[in-house]
């Protein structure tokens, strides 16, 4: 049992480390092979053992150690790991189930054969990864996420409060309490088309160039540079603020973020990415409402988000 436990840890860490190194050095992509096929293969290999529970515990311990090292080294964040975890665990479970169905009428393999039986699956993972990378090379998904808030202020008041923000300090949404990037301030250098607006985050910054500006109506910017810790799979393209005056004197402000993503399967990642972007929007909205209340204490009414 002890030998099998140690072998399962060795095999798991070998697979996980190899997969991450290939990903880190951009030899493979953030795709199906890494998030689904690799954990599936691990579950399949370790489902071949004589005492499956021991091997599975070894695998889970290896996953925990691996993710802790990623966090400690600043290579990935807590949010990214938590989002990937359900997909990884389901893939592992499917691998174990498939192996069980294949071998349910066969004699269990010896622990000594565990390492040898992992060679072919490892080769299959590498082959599949390189093929997938070649087929999807330079493929990025362009996604747009829009959020809106209604504020009891005029469009010009809202515009003036959002164009440049000295300090962002509001109640943080859940994911920001983990490690989603937290904006600290946004500085507008020149209030004209072509002017730069830089937003500073904990651990990085995003530089935007104004491409369309009509005060109190639209502020549209292209992202020309961004430096955020980790998250190489995510790129930012455009940031837009729309200001619509409502009949009751209020303003509906819409925040649109356009970004690129290299993550797939898309049916899994897109909803999670949307949640992350919306939480960033929510934080900005909360701070904007706070700043407006402080600047115009006589105005009444409460902001509402869409």
C-alpha cells in the first residue's frame, strides 16, 4: 500500500509538472488537452491499481501540493485554480470510471506495473497536446461583457466622476477578496481623442488610448498595453463607457469590456470569465456611487445595477 501510494504521487506530480511546464513555455495551449485530457489520463492510469482508494488519495494529495506551489510561486491565482478545479476533478472521475468499466472483469494490475502502464497514456497526452496546439495556434476568442448601473445624477456628473478616479476604495465583491485584480486608481492624461488613460492595479496596470469621446455621452478606449500578474490566457482589447440620460433625470451608465481568451472548452470557461469581468465592473460601480454621493450629498436616490 505504501509503495502504491508513493507511486501514485510520483506519477501524478510527473504528469502535472510536465503539463504545466509545456503550458508555461507555450509549447501547448490552455485547451482541452490540459484541462480535460491530462486529468482524464491521470484518473485512467491510477484507476488501474489494485487498491484504487490509495492511488486516488495519492493523486488528490499531489493536486493539492501542485496547486499550493503554483500559488506560492505566483504562477497562478486562487480564482484561476478554483475555476479550473471542477473541470479537472470531473475529468479525473471520468478517467477512473472508464478504467473501471474496461477492467471490471479483468484481474487488477500489480502495483509494480503502475509506472509502466502510465507510459503510453503519457505519450498519448503529449501527442494530443501538440496536435491540438498546431490546430488552434494563435486562435483567440473575442468576447464582450456589458454591465449597467442607473445613478440619480446627470450624465455629465457621472462622466466627470468616472473619467479619472483618484482612489478606488469600495466594498469588494467575492472574487476580489480572493485574488481577482483590484483597481486602485485611473489617471486620465489628456481629455481628448488620442489621450491616454492608465488604470493601476495591485500587481500591474492597463493603459488605454481614447478613440471616441463625447463628454456625457461616450468614452471609448482601446487597450494598448496591459501588465497584470499571471493570466497570460486573457487579453484586453477595448473599454467603453456609455452615458444615457433617462426621463427622470437619472443616468444609465453602461460599461463594456472587450477581451480575448485562449481558454477552452468555451462552454465551460466563458460563463466563468463573464462572472470575473462583471465583478470588476461591480467594484467600479460601487466606488463610482460612493464618490458621487460624497461629491453631491444633496442628491437623493439609490443606484441600481442591471
